C-alpha cells in the first residue's frame, strides 16, 4: 500500500525515469520502451563520474513526471503539436533500474550487457540504455545483433553521435577494452559492416591512424560543419539510409560530447565546435521514426560541473530519451 | 559624507546600478523603479531564487562601474556606433525589497502587489526582480490595480518570455498560486485582455489543456524554434504588435529560463533550446519601442551559478528594456 496518495512534489519520491513504473525484462511486451541504467565507467581515463549519470538522468527526468501520470491531462509538443497521452506512456514506458555491472571483471560485464540487450529486443521492446562510459555500446550492439539474427534478420547498422571516431586499437593503460576503441571492437567482432557505419559530430583533431582507417573503410562521417551546411534533418535522414541499407535494425549511440561544451558542460572533454543541442534533438526526431531499435546515451559526467549545479546535460538527456520514445510508443507497430 | 563615486562597484549598499535607495513616497512620474521580491516558496523544484534580487543587484555593480568611468564621455554602442548619454531628466531608483511571507502565499501576493501599486500610481515604471515566476502575477496585479484607478477602461496586453507557458490552472501538490500558474492568474485579471497575451520561447512538451485554452482565448505562442526561424527581432515585433493591438499598455514578464541553461546557468529549470542571451537582449530592445508599462525579471537563482556570470548578464539584459528610458543614443 502506498504511503501517500495524490501527486508528489518533484523533490519527493523514489527516482524512476520520469516516474515511469518499475519493470523487469520478463514483463516487457511489444511496443514498450524500457529505460535501463548502465553505471559503468572503468574505461574513462580522465575524469571519473559517468558512473553517476544514470541517477542524474533520472533526477532531471522527474521534470517530465506529468508525462507518466495516468490520471493527469495530455501534453502537446509545442512545435510539432504531437499529442502525448500520459495513460499510454504510463502503460508503455518502463524503468528497469540499473544493470549490476562489475567494475573488475569486464568479461562478466560484457556478458551481462549483451544478454540484457538481446533479451529486451527479443521481447520486441525498445531499450534505451543510460551510460556509463562509451564502451558500453560495444556489448549492447552485440546483444542487439544477436536478437535481430535470432529473429531471422540480416544484421544491424550503427550510427554514432560523438566528437570522436572511437576507432582506437590498443591503449597502453586500458588495453583493448576502453571507450576510445568502441567502434574498432565492433568492426573486429563483425557486429557491424563498415558500409553500415555512420559517424555524426566528429570534430577537431583525430588520430591519423583512426582517420586513415575510417577512410579505408569508406564509412560515412558527418562533421558539425556538414550539419550546419546541409541541415540536421537531411544529414540524419542520410545517416539512417546508410546505416539501414541491407540491415534489419539500427543502433544509435549518443556520446554527450557531440554537443558543444557551451550547451552541455557535463562531459569528460567538453567540445569547442560541437553540434547545437537543438540539432541533436531534431536528429532524435528522425531516428525515432526510423527503424532504430536501440538507443544509448553515454559520456555524461555529472561531476564535471561545479557541485553538479548546472545540470545542462542530464535534463537534455532525459529530453532526448522521450523524443526517441514517443514515436515508438505511439506508433501502431515498431521496428525490431 | 560624500561618497567616492569612482569606487562604488564594491562598497556601500548594493542597489541596482548603484541607484539611490529611496522610499516609495520619493517615486515620481517617469522614474524607473527597481524593486525586489525575494520569494521562492512557490517554486516547484530547485529553490534559490529568493536570492535573485540581491544577486542581480550585486551583478549590476560591474556595469555601474562602467557607467561611472564613462560619465564624461558616455558609452559607445558597438553595434550601431551610437553614443549613449544619460537622458535628460531620467531617473533610476531602487526601492529595496517588498514584503514577502514564505509560509503565506496570499499575504506575499498582497505584499508585492501593494508595492508595485504604490510605484505605478506615482507614475513610476516598475521593474520587479524575482523571485520565482509566481512573482509575475502579484506584480502584474499591482500594476493593473494602479492603472485601473486612473483609467478605468484601460486594457492591458501581456508578453510572457519564458521556456514554459506557466498557464496551469492548478499544479499538482502546489495548488493555484505558484510559478506554474502565474500566467493563468494574470489572464483572469479583469483589465488584462486574454486575446492580447503573447508567449515567446516555449519549448518541449506543454499541457494540452493549457495550449488549447490559450488558443481558444485567441492568444499567440512563439516557440523557441520560431525565434530561431524568424529571428528574435521579428518575433519581438510581432509580439509587440499583437500584445498592443487594442490595448493601452503591455505588461512584460521575463523568465530568464527562456535562455539555454548552457549560457545562463543560474536558474532552477534547465532548458535546452539554443537560445542565447543576445537573442533575449535583441527582443527586449525591440519591445522597448512598445508601450510596456511595467515588467518583472524572474527566476534568477544565484547560487546555481558559482561563476556569477548570469547575474552580471542580467543587468545588460534589463538595459535592453530600460536603456532607452535612461539613455539617449547620439549618432
């Protein structure tokens, strides 16, 4: 029995994402969106903190509690005028809590993440993983591919929004398991074909070895300049077309450092020439209506801002999750 | 004892732009009157805007120093090359903070409304510094009461610059009087014309009931994306025309969370809409050409911005509206 009735003030209550009901993988059904925390950061060399990001996203997501209040009135997205019925969101959005990652045993963490993604997608639900450092994408993509292949699909494409290529190979300290090698490991494992790989947002300087590999692979790369010149809608649509060609699902990974450091300071390496925050949420509008079956948000570091006061990244992340979730939740069907 | 004017950015009472601190009965016609409403018990998430008036006043001292140093030559407006000189007869005063009662919202309402009423009935241009955005309602209420006293048939338009509509009838657990209902309460003031209400900067998801009611009233909403697409000056021009059509005056309410939090961190509600402080400045400059009769400037929460830049920027933003009243531009 609940200890109180009636609406909660934002500062009260146990944190779930936007106050969505808690859920478990076995309770997921087709058309549901499942938020899962991945508090893992072992491969973050510079500034510790991404470990705390899932909690930070949930804290800021409480701003959107009206979206899951089944007894409350409907919402309207002010520009698109799309309607959000909180009864439907309450029925279809679930917070599965955090995965119990190991920080001392990568093999165990990899198995856990891969298995979780495979099982959620296998139930025809759409997972949104809240990282965590960027290496979590590696086992999650493997798990997504497992599920797609098990259902008779042809494989998955991968779109990465990040300031970096993450094509590094072996780091002198971290070895082969680290956030700068995420895409390299995906290619090594054959999880994604190079022709279905798209980067959006790399800027500044990248290591020559990574640059040459990207060119050799003929993989498609859109810089912030490309986005400014062509418009984010066109770039995102082309990214979807490339990543989805010959595949039966697309995985989208957002490293928060894709956004300019002026808008989102809460990353390990705030960027000087990143994308604008509204460009990233417009990209999310495109991905949400495409056959994107998994989303992750990585690289948020709540400790970077002084006393975590600005919260510029965590509210933004919560906003991105909902923009991604609603076309999935309100569509008649969804892609695997 | 004479004050050493050259050193007034640090010592002494921190009034807005080091303006004279005066009692309400010293307010005269045409005076720009700064007041504070250090109230945040109707904020629904991160408290702290009760420190807003003090923070803005302290932030303003950096610009006050600039004004003092430029007293002989005036200041140049870089964008236009025009020289800014004090306007003859212009007067800026600070009346300090109105009475607020953290545990009694209706008493607070009357404390702020009563103070603004006294300013306006003496002919002052009231600038009330919040506080959370609830302050906008009592500030507008006091303004309307004073206007109605001298012009019973006057109609008031309203411009609401904000990331949010603040048009809830009730907010869960907070009731009818808080920083999510202020615009709704203003729409119910008798001399305010609901069809002449304009919002600028709304982003994300809003209540369906609120937007439908606004549209039924015939009011207009410009989103943050509209500001990007049309440009801040054009949005401000359209808003000014709309709010003043058939109305005698406009009441202006500025919630600084209109600006992207990346640029202006000192506020409780985080907004990600790529709106810059420069865009707000441009909007306020355009609106200064319309018959704005009083305003509030709210939701500045100084402790959330340890760098202090938000409070320093607040002064220049306010000068977007107040500048033409205090200075004249000479080519």
